[in-house]
C-alpha cells in the first residue's frame, strides 16, 4: 500500500517536471517573439503552473457550487 502511494507521488512529481519544462519551452519560443517578453526560468514556470492550478481549481469549485444551486431563474 505504501509502495503504491510512493509510486503515485513520484509519478505526480514527474508530471509536474515535464509540464514545467514543456511550458517553459513553449513560452521561450512564443512570448519573446510575439510580445517582446523575456524568457522564463524553470522556477518561474513552476510558480506559473501553481498559479494556473489554483485558478483552475477555484473556477471548478465555483462552477460546481453554481450548478448545485439549480436554475437561477
């Protein structure tokens, strides 16, 4: 049981690592050319992923709360 939880934790860490690297690469090839923004460091991208995750979770919670209320009219 503990081994399975450890595997899931390691897998989640790998997903975050790969997502951050992918987002950094996409940022670095797109944003400087389009908007003249500087290239992003790895840790800036990790923080950006955290912000996006928190924002997405908040939106999902709001939508779930609104849909549980039923029709507003």
